[in-house]
C-alpha cells in the first residue's frame, strides 16, 4: 500500500466514524460433498438452519443471542421469519440490545435467503421511531445459502454499513453506537458471521 492509499483509507475511515460513509462486508463458507444428491440433501438442512433464527443463539463459544418477534413485537419461537417480523440481537457483554426487521425473503430450489435492516424496537411502540441499532436504517444484512452441484455455500452480505450516530435517528445512542460499530463489533463481526456461515454449511454443528 502506497502513502496515497494509506491517507485515502484514513480519510474514508474518518468519514465512516462520523456517520458520513458506509462499508460493505462479505463473509462466506463452502462445503463440498461426494455427490450432487448428497449436497442437495444437506442443502435442505441448510435451509432449515437458515430460517431457524432462534437456534443461532446456540452456536458454540462466544456468540450473540437472536430472538424472532412478530411484526407486532410478540415473541415468536420455533418458527420461520416472515417479511415484517423483527429480530432482537443481544451482543455478548453489557451492550444495548439491537433490532432488525425482515424486509425480504426468498426460498427457491437452489437458493434461500432473507434480508434485514436496522429498525426500531417494536415492543416499545415508540412514537419517535428511533433506530435501535448501531448501524443506520440504510444498512442491510442478507443471510443466504446456495446449492451448486456438489457444493453448498453460505454467505452473510453486509451492505451500506454506516454508523447510526447522526441526527434524531440515533437518539441518545450516538456515542455507544460508534463505540460498538468501530470497537467491539468491528472485531466480533468476523467471528460471529464466519461461525454462522460455517454452521449453515455443516462445518459447525
């Protein structure tokens, strides 16, 4: 990396810290099987794992907790997400809870995925509608599993990850959102999503 690239990267990171710029991230895992038929059978299990969001909390080692809630904010156990549902995410340690809403779902013969965006807390019915997440509402995460021949691939695709530390949307969380996004989460993100994608392709059970 040249000196020009270094300063360009530093400027970008500064804009990210100020909530003026975003990042994209991709985490992926793959596993090959002996035959296409075997891969297809394992892909069906991958789809089940993908949509059983509450089970993600049981991943071994340091992990977040995930709780599926209905569009009205009620707890929704052992069910698949639907568009409009919410997921409550609790990071390890003394961190504030974070909420995302399911905005799209696909389930096809060779691909399954759903996308979430940072959202308000549906259980408080806050008229101010503040985003209860360290990323802003334009950010998205897509969780995907694919079957191609003898291979299954799982991905977490993060788009437009900008820190929720500007304006009314951030409420009283501006400082803590910055600390989480650029501190604890910046380190933990790779651990969490790599562990999840490994789990979805059965490298981790």
